[in-house]
């Protein structure tokens, strides 16, 4: 695979990366890191070894070995459900939706929701993505050749997409209020607490999550109102309509109001943030590597000319897709996922006991020196048809039966928006404004991604 290392491979200039721990953090050090930047709990050994284990309140294991990851995510998925910490963080906001539910309750929801994310339906939603790309380019052009926080701009663009494809036609839908509520919840409640680190049961209240009630109420009230209005409306179907109509083909079960709401909020929260982050990091990486940017821009301009990209263009722009893939490798939106072992097992020759936390540090997996050449370097050619990448060495959307249901949606949107912007602008880094990767729930660029956008002639 393009990941197989060579001892004398040349080292290219490296984009910004997280500082990993070089010594044990201890209980309180782990708590501080987990609350400020989860990437800092990762030991440097995680990019050099297939597995690292330890004990900080609870026994934990970090797994970076593709064979072991296949076992966790595919072969024994029922024995490695989402961790208690993950559920404690997200259940107050999105209930027992697809992201949190387990077992039979998850399976019937997945079957009911799957048609909404078919290739046909994703393609039908592409005009919304094209319109958002066009609007974003217009805003950047109007701002003139000055420094722009493209992270804020990408959040706006992708939130326009997800709100239009889930809540189209809702005249009274307050996008700004919904987005503020989401941000407030993540900031207040999305941080690991002392109780989580100590392994205390989920029914013990976490103070931060108790005080996030107003944000939760706002999110849920907007969703409930939209669902109630939609049941009486007649319009071309969008994701909300498809969700309401979705039926599990095995049980004929349909989602009820709370289940629709919780899944709708899951799609809104995950469906814009992850793509906005991918686009922001991709633009940063291209500004960091001007020669790669020019290559991507030439591909976009030769395909698009002066128009915005559409779904029909995506397959004709493989290098831009490779840029997206490489951005997802270096800065995966879900930098760490975790599971709780239900049965005794052995991974990489080490004992795993029931109740152990098993982490998949995707950020470290994607930079592991046993799996990738020059792992910290920005090199989109890794994904341009050379030696194949091991499926379980690259997990930006997870894998197995619980692979992200919206992966195709996100990739199509990212290529459409990125190609449209690159065809029209040359992005240049702003001195002294290097973003810092910080993981709370997602891998955000602390301080934003400040670039100067120069219109192309």
C-alpha cells in the first residue's frame, strides 16, 4: 500500500500536527488534556506501535493495527459497542438515534434510513450543494482580496446545505439560532468530565451537561416544529421527508416523532460540521503546498470553466477527491472513537477484559509509521491509484456495519465546494495564523483557518 514505509524516503515539509504525549499524563493530566484537546492524550507511541495499553481510572487500550481493527469494527462489532463515555456525551442531544443505538434498535433504524442516503438520492440533492458552493464563492469574492477565516465560511456553506436538504421549505426555520444551539451544546457538554475519566456510571449527572439544557431545548424544539409542519406540507421530498417515510423492510417499522427528531439532529450536527472541517483543512493544506494547489486548480478549471461544480463533475476530478481524502487522513473529523469491550478478548497479543475501554485513535492510526510513508506529510498522490491503502489503516468514516451512513453525501459535497472555490481563487496562507488541531468532539482548527483569497483571472 502507499502506506508501506521505506527507510530512506525523503521527508517533505510538514503541515501542522498535534503534539502527542511523550510521557504518562496520570489521572489529572489526562483529565486536563481530555477537556482541552483530546489529541493530547494520545501517546507518541501510538504512531509507532500497533497497540498501546494503560490504566487511568479505567483500563484502556489504543489500537492501531488493521487486523485488530477489523476484528473490533467488523468481525466482533456486537462485542465492542460504543463506549459509555461516547453515549454519555451524545445521548442527551441525539437520544437513541443511529449514532448511539445498539443491537436490534440500531439495525432497524439503519435499514429504515438507508434509502435516504442511496446514491440516487444523494445525487438528487447535489443542486443544493452547487448552489451553496456558488454562494460561498460570491461571498468570498465580495470580501475582496483580504484575509478570510475560511473555517467560518465553510461552516456557513455546509450548514446551508444540510439545513436545505433536511428542512427545505421551513419558512420560519432560524438557521442562526439552530447553529448557535449546536455550538453551545458542543462547547458546554461535549467535553470529557472527571466522572468519565474515573469510569463512573452514566446515570451519575455530569455538571456540564446539566447546565447545557437551554441549548438542548432549542435544538429539539426547532426539530419538533419542523417535523410537525412537514407532515402537513406538500413539496418535493428532502431528507426529512425520506426519513419520515422510511420503513424497515424486515419489520415494516417506521420511526416515530422522537426517533425522527433524534436522527434529524444527528444528520444536522454531523452532516455539516464534518464536511466544513474537511474543507477547511483541505484549503489550509493547499495554501501550505502551492504546487499542489495549482494542480488541483487546473483540474477544476479545465472541468468547470467559470461555472460551479455539479454531481456530474465529481468523477472527472480525481485529484481534488484525493486532496479531500488526504485532508481526511491528516485531520480526521472524528479523531478518536471508542468502544467498551463486552467479553474477554485478545488484541495484538494483549488481554482485553470485559469493561475495558478500547480506543481507535484515528488521528494516530492515519499517521502511524508502520502503515504510512512520511505520515505527517501532505501527499494527495497516496490516493491517486498507486499501491492500495489498507482498508483498516484509513478510517475517516469508520468501517464495518456502522460505517457513517452519510459518507457518500459528505464526499460529494466536499468535492463540489472545493472544486468551485479552487477554480475561482488562489488561497494564500496568512503569516502568524497557523491553525492548531484541537479535538473536543471533532478535530477543529483552533483560531480558525485564515487565508487570503486572490481571484483567478
